[in-house]
């Protein structure tokens, strides 16, 4: 029913326009007295030694990889949950095998200390 | 054509109500926190600080907005817009009440009645990460970068238990449509225990509800998981370099997210607009009693105002009259089918909002390693086990 999505698009347009108009209106009203000190990156008053385009810890990368793997799992669980009563015991068996494989991967990741934040 | 006009009117109403609520959520939060800490909170601007949100908006609009020259201009400006738009759009699929007929027009009390409601909410709430991560990265400053990274890692980690906790009640409900989910939770066991999902058989979803609440605290970056804006270590977190309306946008997005999460929790676990006890025992008159009672309390305190708070002598009776009018609305037969479900839905949602603020006033902040370990080595396995137990019990009882 494409008609049902109409309010969604109307509201999406409203929601997109609202912050744009707000930011634009604020830019019209507010004072603007730029200066060297105001434009520096905030580092508690100390002069910035370098910019922020450096390297950061690989932990964030590992977490996002793990997220992708397990998020795919939850995506597969939703259709199963919605058709659960029709699938019956067959559905339980299938999802049991599926979860078993994923839990094995989860335990392996835990053993490899990928879940620990050092 | 008729559908189009009704949709436009509903969009206008919801947008107005949503933005007003967002402005006043901040007032409510400050007031509740203040009373938890035994201080009056906002008190100067208007009676009991009721005009404080307006004053804050004027202050934020007239503040100087700084565009840092080292920042990536496009993404720096895109981030707050993305955060707010995404957070506001999520409210579209929430049903505030059943299908009603007002003045000859039959319509759903909700904007869009989608058959993929929960998937839509999950998709939209995942997009919220972009606003935070982009804002932190585009500022090209160290505190926002760290705040943005922390925040995105935290939000994606807690997304897993959140999605698993949402999947468990679906096993009982077998639909993704929010309106159908609420309708299925109608009725009572033994005549008085509501058939909401947190009480539902065969396996009460109370554990799913708790996992959902904990995960949504992390998703919305609230205490005790407000690491992205831990002011003692990261100044302001991802919005350190934002000022004026950019800063206000991130705040608005945060409150909109809280509101959405509370509405989703209400629909999925607390029975949406279904009343707490049957209409046969007079649940339709509960709002009237509560509002008239509040009016009576206000009149009493207005008449017996302290000498040091003489202003209350005028403001309290005015509030009392407002409450009387609101209560009288629930007695009008034409409006009754609209306002009574709305009352139950809003009271449950706002109670959850109150829980959010209550937790903020009670718990200290986690350390970052504790936060990540809690998500991956406790909450995630518990959510999986909860899902499996639910599925087994549903299978046993339905065959």
C-alpha cells in the first residue's frame, strides 16, 4: 500500500526542512564577530599542536566488524520471529543451527580477547 | 484527496505537539533533577520557570555561531541537520490511539500505519549514528573526534541487544505493525491483569523490557552511558566545536530520540494505548479524576501560598483552571474516544521519560571499558538466551 507511506514522506520533508530553516534563521539573527582565537580548535586553552586527522585505536575497527557480523544475525532473526507460529518446530531447529554457528563464532571472538577493551 | 488532507492535518498536529514536547522535556528534566537534588530548579522565567524553554531558544538563536576554519564545512553543517531530521522522522510510525471517527472522518491516530513499523524504527535509529560520528569527525578537533568515535562504537554495540530484545515479543505477536501489536495486547486475564507483553504468557517479556531499557539508555547517550559527552574527560564530546543552533540541534535530537524510544517501549511492552484496568471498572474516568484532583491540589496550595512565594496565589489557580478544562475534555462524548487512549499512551510514555531522568539523577557514569564489556559479554548473551527461552515456550504452548 504505497498510499500509507505518503504521511511518512510529508513528515520527512518537514523534518528535513525544520533544522535547515532553524540554522538559516539563526544565521540571519545572530551577531558575527570572527576572530583568530575563536577559530582555534578547542583544547582547553592550550594551542593545538596538530590537527585531529591522526591515527586512533584499532579497537573501534574491531568492534564495527563484530557489529556487522552479529547485526546480520539479528536481521535474519526478524523474519523468523514474524513467521514463527507458521514455522513451528522446524523453525526452532533451523534457527538453533544458525545460532549455534554464530555462538561458536562469538565464543571464538571472546577467546581471542576481541570483546575486551584494553 | 480526503486521505491527503487528513494526513496533512495530522502531520501538522503531530509536528506541533512533538516540537512543543521537545522544548518542555528539557524543562521537565531540569525540574525533576532539581527536585531529586532538593533544589527548586528553573524558577525565574515565568511562573515556576515555565517560560524557560522559550528563553533558552532565544538565547541559543542569538548566540554567535562559529564555523571552525579547520572543519570540513559540508559535513560539519550536515551532521546536526541529519541528527535532528532522523530523530524527528522516527515518530511517524508510532500509533497514539486506535482507529477513531471524529466529525465523520475515520482515521488512525498515528501518521503512517506501516506493516514494517519495527524495521523502520530500527533502520531510522541506526541512521542516528551518522549525525554523531560525522559531527565528531568533521569538527577536526581532538575532543569531538574521540567523543564521536566512542559514541558510534557504543551505539552500534548496544544496537544488537536492542534488536534482540525487540525480536522476543515479536515471537508472541507475529507482526511488525505497531497498531496490530497494540491491538493484540488488549484484554485482561482474570478480568484485571492487562495482557501487555511484560505480563504476557507463555513467557513474560519483563527481561526483554529491561534489556530494551538498558540498551536504549546507551542508544540515546544518556546517563549512566553518556560517555560521548563525559564532561570530565571529553569537555562536550562530539559537539564541543558546535555553538548556537548547531549545538541546540544535537540537544533536540537527543530529546527526540528519548521520546521515540519511550514510545516504542510503550507500544511493544506496555500495551500502547490500552488502559491499565478494564473500562468496566471505570478506567475511562481515571484521567478525569487525576486532572480534577490535580486542580483541587493547585487551588488548595494557591489559597495557602507561602508569604515568600506570593506569585503562587495567582499562578496556581490559573493552572488549576487549565487542569479543570483538560479534565472536562475527557467528559465530552465526541472527544472521548480520541483523548482517553491518548491519555493512556502519553502517561505510559511520559512515565518512561521520567524513568530516564530518574536514572540520570541516581546513577554515576560507567567507565568506557566497563560499558563495552557490559554490552558484549553480558547484555548480548542474555538477550540471545531470553530470545531462545521465549521461542521454546511459545512453541510448546502453541502446539
